[in-house]
């Protein structure tokens, strides 16, 4: 079982705590750090509710000090670490210009020695799309093209791509990723997200609303994404599954039985010495005993 730290950037946005946490996580045997993205957060009584919380608000995501840009935060801690992988869960890809994003992600991957994992999703908040000047209603169709176009820029030395939303002829985009490409982990729980993960994903981030039983919801969406993969002739086991929700060996074993490959955990500590102790303890009681699951 692989273990990652979720909400890494939002939990520790300050530079000294970010470095201390990343180094302690690496030393404790954690495989990865994962950072969310929201460029802006709409405030008011009539904004679109956030599905990731029961009250529809995003307070818990940004209350410790904001929502750092995930790629910049990961670049900062990459320079202070050597092996821990650097993930996003998730970048809202249709809010970005795809060629510019391809360049930024590949640069981080190149500088970090090929350690980047990109969780991507379409998002759900029209106010955020409006703030960055991107169309909300066609975000799913653009997402599919963006994935194709970005992979083309990474894998073809002189790249050409023609779609409805993305077009370029005979261009280079260097540096390219260290290992030729960067894994995409598709996030979401809608039927469209399941189809997209099955078609394009190297991995899948299931999204289960907090009002549902996590195991019941996970069983349902994993069956759905595997069914979609089989429909297009793809081996469902090729999708790496990442979820949160386990803090014991017993829970990890239960998730493994559902086919989960990576578990993420949120840290409870806030101060440097406390988080070093917490990570050391988690390494001994959780990461090490489940390494061979």
C-alpha cells in the first residue's frame, strides 16, 4: 500500500512548516504529497455550494492560511526533498490554458527528477470559472481535449493537435517530462468522470459526497469505472486507485480488498515538532505495517 499526505499545501502553507512536513513525511516512508486547487473562493449567501462538505462551505480547505497554487508549492518542497512524489488532487484543468499548464507541469517534473503525479478534475463552481475567465458549461468537453493536447506536447518532439478548443501545428514544448509523460489521475464521481477516467486515466480519484457511507460509495464508483474500462477494451487494473479515509491497519486492509492502491491521510498537527512526532508515529504504526499489502 502506498501512503500520501492529503491537503499538504493547505495544511502547511507557511514555508518553514511546508519543508518540515515534506521532509518528515519522506523520512517516515510516505510515498507522496497531494495538494488541492481552487484559484479563488466565492464568498456570500448565494454562492454555489461546495459538494465536498456537509455545510456546502470550503472553510476547512483554506482556514489554515489559504490555498497555495499547487504546482508552486510542490516546486518549493521538491527542492527540499529527494524521493517523495508530488501530486495534485485535483487541479481544475479546464481553468487553465493547456499549453501553458503542460509547460509548468513538465518543468516541475523535470526539475524534481520525474516525481509529479497530476490529479485533475473539472470542478463544480461556476464562480471560480468566471473569475479566471473560462467557460463553465463546456468544461467537460474541453477537459478531454486538454488531456489529449497536453499528452501530445509531452510525448511528441514536434507536436500538432487539432480539436474544437485546442489547436497548434509543429510546436516544441521543452523541457518534457523526465519519464516521457506525467501520470494523470482523473477525479470525480459522475458518470462522465467514470468514462473519462476509464478512457484517459493512469489513475482514478473517486469522489464520494460526505453524506454517503464511504465504503458503499467507493464500491459503487469503482465498479462503475471498471465497467467503463472494460467497455472500451481496457484492463481495469491499469488504473491506480487513490482514496482517503483510513487511519488504521484494519481500515487499510479493508480498502485494499476493494482494490485501492494508495491511501491518503490528513495530518492533525499544526506545529513543526508536533507534526514530526505525528509523522514518525504514522510511519511506524501505519505505513510500515501495510507496506506489503
